[in-house]
């Protein structure tokens, strides 16, 4: 059996009704906004904030008038913790290790410049856990560049 590949906490995702309304608190806490974009893969916008060189938060908000996983979440739970993302050096191996320990993994998907999979919140922590592997070109495809990575570099 393979060992779990190297990983680290990348960010905590917080679901909000409005990024503009929610980010003022992050600014008071000393966060710096480095990125905001509308998702090409869903009806939501996400923004990235850094605090120091390693602490990272993400606000995610639904697009006005859209129905998505996020609008469903906000209707059920209200604003709050949505997910914790772990950057992993080898997503495929991580999924294999998890499944070998009977940990369910869902929604494995590959996109341009990254791949992701989720451990559903039915796990003992009760939190939705996202596993994410960055591919070459991820930072270069976004204005914030290397600042999107913890300490400015993806795991290698």
C-alpha cells in the first residue's frame, strides 16, 4: 500500500452571500485580498485573502439569480465554513490511500491547471475536505500568480 503523499493546509473556504459585504471583516483582521474571479466551472465567485505568508482564506459567493451547490448550502446552513482545502503533491495517490482506508472520496475532477477531489462532510470531522493538486501553469494563469500558493510555491 502507498503512503499518503506530502500535503499541507492550503486555505479555508467560507460561504457568504456577498463577497463585498463579508470581506470588510477580513480587512479589519489584517488580511490582504490578492485575487477574485468568477468560476468557469460553476455559478459562483471566489476571492483569496492572505494573512502573513501562510494563512489563507477564501470567500465563495453564488452568482446573483443562480442555483448551485452554494445556494443550496447557504439555504441549509447560512454563511460559514464551507470547506478546508489541502494541497497535495499527488492527488491520485492520496485518493488511493484514502480509499484503501475506506474513506469515501467524491467528485474527483481534473481541470486546466489543477485537479481536485472531496472527502464529504459525513466523515468524522463533519467538515467538507477538498484535496487539490496544482499543475504547472496554475499561478501563471491568474493575476495573483505565485501569491496564490502558501509561501509562494506549490508543493513539489
